[in-house]
C-alpha cells in the first residue's frame, strides 16, 4: 500500500470512528469475560464450599459444573457477538473507508 493511500485512510474520520468503536467494544467484552472469570476464581479461592452444593436432592452433580459450563458458553456467545458485529457494522465502515481512499 502506498504512503498516500495510508495517509488518506488515517485522515478519514470514519477510520477514527472505526478504531474507537472497535476498541471500545473489544475492551468491553474483554472486561466482561475477565470479570466473570476472576469472579469465579475468587469464589473458588475464598468460598470453595459454596460450589460443592448439590443441584438437588438425590443428585450427585455439584453446582460448580453447571456454573463453569455457563461461563464457557457465555464466552462463546460473546465471541459470536463480536464476530457478528465485526462482519456487519465494522466491515461496512471498513468498506466505506477503502472506497474513500481509492478516490
């Protein structure tokens, strides 16, 4: 890519908008995942007995396993949410920036 095209892209206000939206969204999702993960680790460290409670009478499965499953599935869903937004809104902005730079 030539320097003039790079400069045109960097000067485009849509590029600044794209960078800002993408960074804010990524940091928000990362904070959610890390908050949930470290919250769970705090429970494991300081209240491990709370995770050994059985789901119901006659059950051998403790409540900790479904909680971990929900955390994992939640991380997958947040990843899917990022992919959906990246392939929609962010891709649209990227295409607009590229079209503007080619003029």
